[in-house]
């Protein structure tokens, strides 16, 4: 148990409260500095692998990125200065890391990016959620990118 009110006790990732508070601010900053930002929602077919995935993400992500565990068990990433292709590559690195460790966990991900897909945080989140739903239609690990509005 971390005892940190901003962290998920099981994985050590930031929690949903942090994600919900930070996302609008991160999008506003991206708009102000004219840089892309990506939101990635991740679902695992085996929640017992959440800790392993969290460690892999922390090894894969940059310090400026945020990895959060949502209350429903999904993982949300906020990737600073990252367009959609960078977000896809980040998830592909994560998938390969798990495969190299011999993990058979299926990882589905939905990606939405500012400004390519939407201009507001709520819209980015909604589009990432839809892309995640599309990814889960496959019986294997899959990364889906949102369609622009």
C-alpha cells in the first residue's frame, strides 16, 4: 500500500482522480504551446497482470508522460508532445516488452490525439474510449486509433 492519495495501491500508477484533474490542463497546455498530446486507454484481458504492465509502462514512458489506473481497472496514458503515431509506437513497445517476458496477456488500446482527432479533453477521452471498444472486438492484442471528428 502506497498511502499516496494520488496513486493506485496495487500498481503504483497515478489514479483516476489525478487523471480526471490533469487531462483538461494537459490539453490546455498543448493548445497553448502548439504541441500534440495523446490519450491512450488500455484494457487487459487479465487484470492480475496489471502490476506487470504498470512496471513495463513505467520503464517505457518518459517522465513527462502520465500513466494512471482508472477505477474500472483500465489504464489511461497521457503522452506529452506525442502525435498518434508516437502513441501507437509507445503501445507497441509495451506489447513487445510483455511478449519478451513471456506474458500471454492480451492488451487492447484506444488512441486519440490533440489536435488530429479532437480539440477538447472530453472529446479526446470519448474518442479514445470508442477506439478501445473497437480494439476489443479482436481476439488478440490490438491498438486502434480514433477517427477524426
